[in-house]
C-alpha cells in the first residue's frame, strides 16, 4: 500500500446494526495478518467541567474525562487495520478496506452535547436521524468486540492520536460500566484491554520539528486525507498513514530506542483538551459567522481593528500581499488583538463560508480569504475556550 492513497482506492465500510456481525466476522479473519489498528472516535464533545480541589492538573483532566464519558454516548468509531509494512486489507475486493461503526444511542433531541461539536459533525455529513434508526446497539457491539481478537491481545498494536477520550469510550463499551474513579485504575484497564499501543502525540515529542493536531501533523508530513474530515473512518485512516510516515521519517522505520525499548506509552497526557487548535478555530469562525460577527478581507479587517472592535484576527500564511499583512500585524500588536494563522487562504475561505457544501459535506468552489476578523464570538463554546487559552499563552 502506498502512503499516497487515492479516494477511489479505499472503501470505507459503513457498519450499521444489520451488518454488524458480518463485518466483525471479516475483522476476525484479517486481524492476525493486519495487527496494527488505528482508531478514532466521534462523540458529543465536552459538556462538564469538575469543580473542587485537585492534587494536580492530571487529576483534574482525568475527572473531566470520566465525568463526560460516563454521561455521554459514542456516536462513531473508525478502525483502520494494517500490517508491519503499512499494507491495508482488501477483504476479497479491489479496494483497501477500513471500517466506520455508527451507533444508535446518542439522540440529538434528548441528550446533552456540546453545540460546537455536534455542529461540526453535522457539517461533516453525519446523519443523526439515520444513526438512531439504523445504528449499532452499543451492548451488542461490546460483546462482539470482546470476542473479536482485537482486544486483550498482546499481538495487536493500537495506534491513536491524543487518545484519552477514545479509550474512555471503548472501555465503557467493553465493561458496560462507568470509568474507574482514579486515573491509575483507568490506566490499568487500558493496559489490560489494549496492552500494546502507540500514541502519536507522545511520539511527536521525539522530534523538535513536529507540532499541532492530527491534521497539522499530516500536513507537515505530506499525508493526504481520504474521505471526510471529522468522520471516524477517515480520521482513523489519516492516523494510520501519519503513523507510518512518522515512523519512516523520524524513527528510521523502528520505534525502539537505543536501549531496545519500544517507545510505547499509556496515554497519560491525552487527558487534557480533546480539541486541537485548528479544529477549535474553525468552530469559532463558523460560530462568529452565524452570529453576524465576522469580517472577511484584509482591508475590511484592518478597519475593524483600527476601530477597537476586533476580538481576534486570523491570517492566511500564503497571502501574497506583504504590505497589508505587515499593516494588520502591526495593528493587532498596537490594539492588543489576538492573532492566529492558518496554512492557506483556501482553508480560511472554507472556514469563513466562502464556499458551497455538497451533499457529502465536502466544500466546493472555495474562494480564498487572506484575513478574517472576529467582532463577536456569538456564544461560549469549547472551541472558544481552546482558542482563548492559546492566545493568552502565546
């Protein structure tokens, strides 16, 4: 399998309640030959923040994870299987196969959720009504997962990115119980059910040149996405391909250190924010646009900043108007306006609504945008918290 996968070479196998057993039968057949499993989940966001005194930030972050996983329900799970060389299974077809499991329990009309997370999933094409009608029963999934050969198996290698919440939801399905009261108990369960795992966020620490969330890392490593962003199947495939490229480029094809020890870590650090900066920024811009609080363009943005009416400025890194960029940056510095950048004007254009969204949730006919200025955030959200914390710390 080439790391440069094309969309028409990959089949995202959608799993619903009526084909769940059939797909697990396939998985049981291929797991021995394809023991690397990249995993991603989609869930209703973060809705609870614990109050009280905590010994340290790790205890606080774990309590946040536990409270939210105990309360909320999994929406989607993506699994990508590969072998040591990065080959994907074909399952008797002419395409590489990955799996996307759609669950029925979450009801957008009855359950609590973070508005920005559900809005993003809707824009990414997830049909919540279809999930309710045809989705997988979580209890049955947990039973089949337990007997599938992919958990409680030392020969299976799990690959994730910032995976505290992902494992939290899987453990909830496997045990049919709330998460343990302590972080130590949580890690013990992870070690039991997923004894070998690589968290890419941890592996990035071994290189000074790597940073950001999964999408940013994939961009830095020149790994192209197949499928729709923020759907679990596509995200799990991107995780698998990014892991393979990271391993080849920065670890000479081996994840053992000089002493021969494998660089595996139980995901202690992923218990912090579940949302990366670029995802958060995308949500903030769309929320501001929906509330009429967003100004687009260098000239218009500069005027808003000069009037002391700006709360945040976002610039495209590939803008070809250096004088205007210099002016806007200077105005932001003079007026104390937070400044963030995105890789391209096309990306920013999509995020601020200068495009059409097709029936599959993909952006079409995107018009580039060099600058966007937020006058009004619209409302509080998890994404806004992430953005404001980043601006404050930089």
